[in-house]
């Protein structure tokens, strides 16, 4: 039992019982609760209801020891001699009977004789009197049990109502005839409902649900819905669970999730892990310039195209741009265009209506663009998208609306697009494998991410950060990296960029048997020296002019296929175009 309920809860019933007793016996009655407070009485005790019986008394003994007490001669009774009211007592006889419920004492019924006639009634009918009082105590006990049960049911009901109302899901329960009996505030809110909907038919409130769909609904299978009421509309998913009692169907519980709201809440829950430009590690000039460009891009609503080698952190920058933008409270939806088969990518991006094709989900499906409404969609590996889908994407960019598969009308959307690729889209445009008009639509704000080779001075910072992260994750006591390892990593060619660095650090932390990562814990591929490489691991110091010459050649080689190759090379090197031309002349470098 959660709480000990007192006789106060059935006070009126107890007073009626007291008056019934006095009507039968003609003897005044007083009834006290577990605190010895009078809660019912007759005769002179009516005015004493609410007062407490203090000190030692027959009432207290009967209550604490759970025994019947009959005092027919107060002058010589042991209990009376110890009573605090012994002096001046006007009682001729007294009877006490405890009220017991589930082994707990809840009070006492007391009969008090103030005349010899009343005392004789008690003396002459001891057995019958005690039996009668016992029945009255049982009657009170049963009423108390019923009250306790009612209280517990009300408490359980309140708990469930509070629990359901606190849930993030919208929930409604209906009876077997589809009549609404319970629902939470979330249900009213997401469907924009007003007033009392109890006993209304669920099909009248939500037209996409009917008796047949409830009966045929498969457990653990969600279904999409599209709700419209006037100008208000909502899309999401719902589940139906049957209420079965003793193998008999008693009703249904239906829960709903607004997909957009679910993603928004996910973003809020993960607030502590949101990536910002400040979280992106690096202090080199090239990475700082890239972060400045990304910050400027975040303040715009124009499309961003992030280019860079695989493993340079394109999605990291995309998330940071979103989180610095005015859309940061709304969804960020990432789609890897290369990871989804082309025949599925269209429905994944744009969604479809119910019955659009064989196997289409009942209620249709929301596409990623709709999920990202008012937020940002990140299209990674955009260079792998087919020409057919490129045409549909171009329409979304131009018209701000999309055409779902099987839809009769277009859907307006407000989505900021950030695309990314490690391919040369200009080359693809020239070859006809990427639409030129889409390329220019995507490439409004271009951001080129530097490779790890172009920001070698950031390697110690990145390696130490990763070392600490993996030491915690792998529960290893690794706290430092040997200088020889740092030198090795600075001079390594890094074809896999940041992703490869993560792989190597994780491997080294796993292999380390001491608190310091040393050369013997590094992968073998790191230790191999390629004779064809310009940069060779050695103890000697490379002349600065020679180092500068090599980096200029590398930059020119990287951007040789671009129209503005000199501009891009100069930007990557952190120098002006004019300075680059002076360096080319100085080092006698002939551009290819």
C-alpha cells in the first residue's frame, strides 16, 4: 500500500454506524482513529468530535494491542487505575473494540455507560455485545478496504494519465467500436484539435484510420499518415496496439510521431555534441581561412558546394555551417548519394504517395527533403547522382518545390542545400556526366577543404586530440605521443587524410603497452619509405627554399585540370596570385 488511509476518508459512513449502534443499544458511542482523534460520536461526544484522547486509556491499549476491552467496574480495573482521567471519571462501564484492516489498527469503537442502567446493559449482554461491536468494526473495516481500493485505483489512474501526458509521442486509446476514451495533450496538439473529443469516433477525427485498418494492423509495423484539416497539415507515422483482456479484444492504443518534430527533438537532445567551427581542430593558415569561408557561408541561404579529397571532413564542415546558421533549431538531414542504389535514391530523397507503385507503404513515405523542411539537407557524394535525379534536384533548387512519386501536385519546401564531392565536377560537366546548369546552381558558394598534406602543421594537434579520445574510449592509459612518431606522421603522404589519421591513432592506442605511443606501435605501412616520393623521412633538415619549391609544384599539380588553376594553387598556398608568379619565375618552375 502506498499510503495509510485514515478513517477520515469514510467519516460520514462511520457517523451513520455510530448512530445505528446507539439506536440499537441505547448507549453512547465514540469512535477514534489511529491517532486517537474522535471522528464520530453520539450524545455528549458529538461536541467532542475532532478532539484527541490524550495519555494512557483503554482506547490506546485496544488500538496498540489490537484487543477487545470490557470494563464493567472502573473502580477496581487495572486499566482504569492507570488512566490519566481516573480522578473524576463519571463512567460506569466501557467497551472498546479495535478496527483492524489488513493487520493494521485504524481506530477503536467505544461504548461508554454514564448510568447504572446503561452499565447493566453492558454487563448482562457481554458476549452478544462484543460480537455485535465486532461486526460493526468489520463493517467499518470493509468500507475502509473499499475506500483504499478506490484510492489506489484513482492514484494509478492519475499516474498513468501523468505518464502518458509526459510522453513525447501523441497517444489515443479507443474502444472496440472505435470511440475515443483516453488521449494525451500531445495528441491534441499535433493534430490541432480543440475541445472535448471523448466518445467521438476515431475515423471522424482522423480519416486515415478506420475499423478495418485497426483490426488488420500488424504489430511492430509502423504506417505513414498524411493528415489535413483546413490549411493545417501533418505527416508522420503511427502504430496500433490491441488491448486484449482474457483473450477478448477490448480496444486499441494508437501512438503517433511527427517525423519533423522527432528530428528536431533529436537535434536538441544532442545539443552537447553539436559540431561548430570552433570544434574543428587546426591552427594552420589554410584551415583557418577555410573556417572563415564556412562561417561566411553559414550566414547565407545560398547553396554551398564543399569539395575535397575523401576523409577531409566534408560532412563535419556541413554540420558546422548548419549549426552556425539561423536554421540550427531545425533538422539537419544527411544523405550519402553513393551509398543508396539509384532506383531507391529517388524515393529516399523525394518520397512517394500511397499506391505510387507495387510495394509502396500504406500512407506513402516522407522524403528526406520534406524531413529537412526549414532546415538543411546535406547531399554527400553528389557526383554519383544519376542525370535523371540531377534534373529533379535542379527543379527543387529552382522552384523550391518537389514532386513526390505518384503525387498529383507539388509540395513546397524551404530547404538549404549543402552538397559535397571528392570528384572534379567541372571535368564531369565537360564529359556530359554532370549537368552544367545543376553544377552552377550548386556551386554558388564553393568551399575547398585542404588535404592533410596541405596542413601538416595541424597533425600534432589532431593526433594528440585523437589519442586522448581513443584512450578514454578504449580504456587505455595512453597520455603522450613520442616526437619520432610525430615526425613520422608529419612526413607521411596521408592518402586517406583525417580518416586515415584516426585509423592509425586508434590502432596505435590499441597496440601501445605503455603510456606513450612509440614507433613500434605504428602500422608497418607508415614505416615504409617510397623511393619515388619527393619527401623522404630523414634526420637532415630540408632547405626552406627547396621545401617551398616542392609545395608550389604540388599545388600546381593538384589544380592543373581546373580553369583557374593558378588562383586555386595560390589560395591553397596562402599567397596571392602575383606572389605565385614571382615564385614560379624564381624557382624556374614551368606550369603544365
